[in-house]
C-alpha cells in the first residue's frame, strides 16, 4: 500500500512559507507606519492610514501590503499625488526575510535535496526539534528582525534610533528566554537536539550569572541616581548647542551667496579605513591569542584598546577635520570628551557590582537550572552587545574629541545580544565595518554618475545588516571563523 503523495506530505512546509511571507508583508506595512510616525511623535495606531497629501483615508483594499500600491499604480486615487515606492519595497523585503527564515529553518529538507541544497547543514542545530518545539525562539527572532528594519529606516532618515524599539526587544527577550526554557523542559524530554544546552550560548556555572545580576543592579542604581539628579546626564546641553550652531550656520549661509560644495566621500572612506581597520583587526588577533589562554574576551578587549591607539596614530596621516565640513551636526559637538566622563560614571556601578557578583557567585558549586542559564545567556548578550559598542563610543570619543558612536547603536546591539546571546553581536560588530566601507564605495561610485556628493549613512544600518548575515548564515560564519582561528568553531 503506497503512502500519501509527496505534495500532501510537503503541504505544511508550503503553507508555512506562504503564511510567513504574507505575515512579513503585513509587518512591513506596519513598520512603514512606525518609521513615518514615531520620529514625529505621532501615535502609531491611530488615526488609520491616509494620504499624506490630501488626508483621504485609505480603504482596506488600498491598505493591502504590496498589492495596494500596485492597484493604485503608485498614486493616490483622489489627489493623484505619488506614493513612494519605499512602502512596497519595505513590505516585500520584510516578507522575504520572514518567509526566508522559515524556509531556512523549517522547510522540509526533502523538497530541495534534489537541488543539492543541504538545509540540514545550514540551519541552527536547535531547529532539529521542528517548528512545534522551537517556534517561540523563531517568533523572538522575527521580532528582532522587524525591529532591525524599523531602526534602519528611522536611523537612515533621521540619524536617530528611538530607544523604545530596542527596549521593547530587550524586555521581551529577557522574559521569553527563561520562560521558553521552562516550557521546553516541561513538554519535551529531549530539550535540544544538539551539543548546546540552549538556543543561545549559555554558561555552566554561577559566576557569570552573578556578574550579570550585579550589572543589572548597577544599571538600576545609575538610573536611580540619574532620575534623582545626583548623576549628570551626558549631552544634556546638546539641544541648546545645536540650536545655536544651526543659527550660526544659517547666518553664515546668508552672508555667503556662493553655494557650498557637496561633501566629498574620499575623506570619509579614508577615515573609515584608518579608524576601524586597526581596532577590528587587533580585536580578532586579541581574541585568537586569548583563546589559547582561555581568556578570549579579555584578549579581545585588549586588542580593541591597542587598535584604537594605532588608529589614533594613523588618523594623523589621514584627512584633517578642516578638509571635511560635511559631518552630521552631532559629530561637530565640541564637548564629546567631557560627556564621556559622565558616561563612565554612569557605568561605574554596573562594573563594580558585576565584579562583586562574579566573585560571590563563583563560590556556588552546583550547575544552574536551564531557565537560569537561558536568562543569564540573554543578559550576558545584552551586556556584551551593548558593552562593545559603548566601549568603542567612549574610547573613540576620548581619542578623537568627537562622538564616535551613537547611544542608539549601543541599544541596538544590546537588543541583538538579548535575543541571540553574547557571541552573535560581537561577530556582527566585526562584520559591520565591511558593510560601511562597501556603502561608502558604492555611494562614491554612484556620485560620479549623478554628479553629486553621495549619501552618508549612519552606522546603525550597517550593524543591522551584519546582524542579519549572522542570523541567516551562521554555519558559514562558523566555517569562516574556524579558518581564521585555525580550530573548529561551533555556534548555537
């Protein structure tokens, strides 16, 4: 007696791909609203979508993701004003990201085996349990991907990342990971099908748990001191300085009738190479050397510090600040070094209590339960992702006298770490400069055809793009790391 036809066996996979593609398009439509309204301080739910030109509310057909824009032919049906193609493009991209992730992680491997695509080898090993056992983690990663898209859209337009977005992701992640661990243990005897205890990197002793708990208490203490007015807020006078700087710039423009030339991307590219290259290279060297002595994180941090010093020396051979007046206004703020001292004071309680917690918890003998491991892994990822960027921000700003990284980037990578653990945001940090350099080169090439000055892009989108590479190509990333470090590197 023959079994069911192949199409019936593969129907759940097809339906899953179709559902998450459609779901992704719907989420993309919502992200368009978030990216438009959130920077303006508008409610992201009410009122319903309308034409920004004439104010006519859109019908449900016109609100259909991708299809609605096509039916309207890119124009409002009343005032005929053009509707930006950015809306369907974002919807389509998010649809592909969501549907593609389901395909990569859960599609029946037999469907593509004949094409030579080894899905079982290029998906995380914890997905071997199937969608029914691991769907909470899948949904959590979808939340992160949606947040990355929203932050990229907003950051690219405004050079700002609304902190409510990464805070939402962090809040969900630090609750979801331990709850998922308890749920998984209660329902499935075999927690995960692989060598790792959980879907993210975990720790088998209490010392790291004590460290991250101490860090959380320290951040809480700093926030209390900040709200009580006992600790100064960094960049508190920035808005006042910005208004004065813009007023001076407007007066200068009126007095000089000749138009200013567009920014040349040549100096930007040189600065990118000189400042990021040594830090990234020596971080990798420090990690590799530290790995031999079982202290990879300390080796990486030492390499980063040395790399910044080397970058500072090389910076003197690059273009001077006077050659490039096109920096965003927040980079031109003259008191960045002073403000970094306040941020060091803000972090001091977390560093102190983290060290105390590490020492105390190291005396605990038993192995933590899985839900504690999952919570610790999420919090460790939060501190690792945000901490690396914050260290670059502080050290770079002290070295160069300009704000090296935005606090929005710190929160973005903290959210990445809270979802994916401590390893992934560090890998993404290594990859991000390559996206920055590629963007700078492509913008410079495009400017030659447009006779323009190119388009500068903040660093957040490059961090987001690098994170997506880590999510979708982790086995390939592990393979590359194994080649670099000369030993097998496995990632959850």
